[in-house]
């Protein structure tokens, strides 16, 4: 469940880009997900495995092979960005958990104090 939610959070990026380009984000992102799913489920020597290079062409409002178009992105910067974002989200969740635990303890202390008084 957490992995699915993380994947949904990452989908915000192409959806937002498509909306900002005044394109149909639902159609484009669903096509892109279908292409990437086909690439993931095909063996490495299958031509469908090359669909992993497909991305959004927001000028034309279509899906294209980014490798053929010359759009290359360094994996190292993406990995570092994802790690930093994940660590920030985890830190925020820990703070939220700490607040909940502190509030629960405070509530229990108040309740226990009322019972003993």
C-alpha cells in the first residue's frame, strides 16, 4: 500500500506538467503508464521493452520516444532528488507520530489525574 501511494505521488509530476501545458493530463498519463507497464512486463530482448524510454511531448500533446528525441536525464540527479524527498517525507511523518504520541500521553495523564483526584 505504501509503495502504491508513493507511485501515485510521483504521478503528480507528469499530471501537473500536462495540465500546465493545457493538455488532457488524464489521457496522456494513462497512455504513458500503459507504455511503461508494457515495458516492465516484457523481456529485455522484446521491442516492447524500449517503451520505457517513452515520455510526454507537451508541445504536441502526445507520447514520444524521448531517447530518439534526444531527451536524456541523468539518473544520478533523479535518484538524489527522490532520496531527499523520501527522507523529508519520513521526517515529517515521524514528527506527526511524535505529536500524536505526545497528545495521547497528555490525554492519558489528564484522565489518570481525574480518576485519582
